C-alpha cells in the first residue's frame, strides 16, 4: 500500500465526514459559536484574576496568556484530527467499533477520519490570545522573532503529546469501557492546570504534570526557554523526541488494548 | 500453474477454526461516587465463557448456517472469525491467513454484514458509501460500475440510490448493506442475522440473492439466523452452538434424523373403525407394530385417528398396512416434523 493510497483515502474519508456533519448546519454553527464564547469567557476569568493580583510568582499576564494560547492551539489541533479518539467511549458502549474493525484500514485512521471536528472558534481565540501576548512580549523586548517558529514547533509537538495522552486514556476503555471520569482527570483537569505556570503548584503536583501525565511539556517547559531564555534551545528541540516517545508508547498500548476489545452483545 | 490451483480449489478449506475459546472478563462495576475510577482499580471480575473449544472447517463454496439460541456464542464466534475480537485461545485461519495477526489483509477478502447495524455512512446518500468503499478496497472505477450494475439489478438499489442511509427502510438498508459487502468481490461472506426484522417479501428477495451468490458466484457463506426458513432454504450444512459449545455439525437431514422427532400421521376413516386397544383407555397410547417397534395413537375421534411415529425406527408402509385393518381408510395425511421444532429440541 503506497502512501498515496493512504493520503487519498484519508482525504476521501475526511470529505465524507465533513459532508455528513454539514447535514446538520445549524447544529454545526451553533456549536462553533458557543465554543468560541466559552473559550473567551475562560480566558477572561484568568485575565481578571491576574489583573487583580498582577504577576503570579514572577509570570506576567502576557506570559500566562502565552501558556494559555499554546495549550489551546495544541488541544485544538489534537481534537480536530482525533475527535473520536477522545470519544472512543461511544464506540465501546455501542459496539460501533465492530464496523471499523471489519475494514482494511488501521483502526486509528478509521477512527480519526470518522468525525473530523472543525473548531474555528478555538482556533481564532487561541490565535488572538497568542498574537496579543507575543506582541506584548516583543514590544517590551523580552522575546524576538525567533520565538515565532519555536512557538509553531511547540504547538505541533504539544498536539502530539496531548494526542498520546488522549490515546492512552482512551485505551484504558478497552478494559473498563466507561472512561469519562478518567478523561476528566488526565485530559481536562491536567490541561486546565498547565494553563498556569507550573511553578504555582506544590512539587508533587508538578512532578505528576511532568512525569505521570506529561502535559507540562506542551507549553510550560518550552516556554521556559522561548519566553525567558532559561536552560537553552535544547529544551525546545528535546521535546520532539520526547513527544515521539510518548506517541510510540501510546500506540503500543493502543495496539495491545485492541486485542482486549470486548464488543457488545447483539 | 495458476489455472491448476483454481481447478483444485473446490475442496480448499476457506475457514479453519481450531480449539477456539473466548472468555470475557468484566470488572464488577462499582456504584456511587467516582464509580468509574473505582472500577478501574477493582480486583473483582466476572468471568464468562462465551465460546468453548470450537473447531470446524468450511470449504470454498460452502453455504453454512450457524444457529443457536440467544447468547449461545454465535455473534462472538463470528466476531472472532472476522478479526473483531481476539480469542482467548485457539486459532482462526481465513484462506490460510490469521485475522488476528493480519487483520487488514483478511478484511480485504471478506464481506461482513451485521443485520443489527449498518456498515454504511449513516448521513450520506447510499451511492456515496459505495464510492468511499470502492476507494477503501481499491476497486477500480470499471469494476465498481460493473458490480453496482449487477448488484443494483438483483437488489433493486436504484429506488433509493440518492437517499441518505438513515432514511432507508429496514429492507432497503439490508439490501444496501449486502451490496456494500459485495462491492470488493470478497471470497467469504459473513452474515450475522441478515433477515432480522424483515417482512416476508424482503426476506425472500434477500434469500434469493444469497442463494445466487453461493451457487452462481461460488461465494463461501456463513450465516447466523434465528429464522429456520433461512437455514432450510439456503444452507447445505448447519452448525448448532449452545452454551458456547458446538452441539451439532452436519447436514439438515441428519439433524432431523438425529433428533428423531415423530412424524404425524392423520388417518381419516370411511365410517366406523376399530382401534386395537381396549375401550376406555386414555390416549395417547403405545401400540406395538411388531416385536421391537411401537408407535403412538395420540388422538381419536369419530372419523379421524392421529398417530405419531418415528420414521427412523418404523416404516410408514408397515403402519399403513396395520391401519388398513382397523377400518376403511378414506384419506391419509402425513406431516414431517417442523424444522423449528427440530431446532427447539437441539437447544
């Protein structure tokens, strides 16, 4: 099977998925607008708190905005392309994974092309906050143009890390079926926590967010160099092999989990 | 050389199953707060043996029915054959390839239809699903057109060609699904309750089509169903599974014989008749035909006598000869045991 075959097939599946989604236009538009409103409200909360207290442990509002934006964009990337990995529970409880397993396509690809989720609201909001915070940091001379390519790089590696965490969490579903609460912990709570600088948290929590659920590598660790010039550029480059390792482990676990799929009775 | 292989391929094993076992291990679900998390760390499990040590071989061109009561393990078996579920132990080979090691390679040569749920893209027109599947299975444009034309005629797909799948009637959806499973011209077809919930006409048209697939196109078909007419009209061979174990494998006639359900003989007499039993005895009663064999009189009224006899043991002619001595026989009617009853006995 050539790469061209897979790319073509992926394109066909994505197109079909978008066309299916467009059957319900109002739902799509409402969802998009609401998502954007929620995102902005969330950042406003942080902004208000920070404005009131000024900097947190030496992190300025711009810097926190940067953490927030990078996390939002990585997450948007992950959720756009792997929406149904996050929603694997639906497939497990209904046994819908059966259909995907009878096709000559890798399950992960089938799953990731099922319901591609366009998230223009999150993209716009993340982009706007990133622009605002980087603009502010550049005007004060804290960062230079080189921060821009670093940031794009970090958003992508971050998406891979979030995907790996999401995949590993979803895989647990092959044993316990219902994974909502676990996802709240490993995905939602963890992602929300690292919107603030990790320095805020007690060291045990910091270790968890770096080692057990490595979300800290999405935005906090790279920003230490990108924004503050600490350690060195290896901090940013080193994240790529790390993300690769997480992805590898996630995929291994996923493969193993698939052999434990129990389907449903009929 | 290639031709030789084709020639010999008739008795070629298509589906080989040996020592297949499947146990489901489900954690005992907790209740209350953080139920999900607590379930995750629980050490309590319930074990259920869904399939126990099943072995069989299905050859190329066979049409085999796989039957058993609800929860007997039919679907679990099918799901293991198609590579959806991994067996706890044992091995499956489809045309020599293990679907659990090379799922995608096997899937390419497999058609699967689940009567309970559609394989098609729910929100898109039927036609679009075929386009996607053609892409997926690398069916060329010409082949696709050719097959859809054939399938379209046999299954009358044109009438709902542009209708979204979610708006199809059950019968239409089933036809669309079967066509979809045939688009890539698979060697083997797995059908899990393809006639479930369909009306008589729809069932008939689907059966006709399946028959054709098997006899004219030489497809190997394994079918599960609860409809005994499906089995009787389509399958040469049946396998019965009960409590996860194969309890019968062979032809339908053999199955009937093995169970030995009695044939019902209704004899109508012209005028009075005399039963060879004392008056006042309660029916049913066993009557001796000769030294070793008996049959039963189950009912007798003023003109008619109902007799049950196991035709494996006694010859109908012998019984008739005996009966003709009771009075003047006007009419005889014989009823073979209903297949549904046969199956009921096996379960």
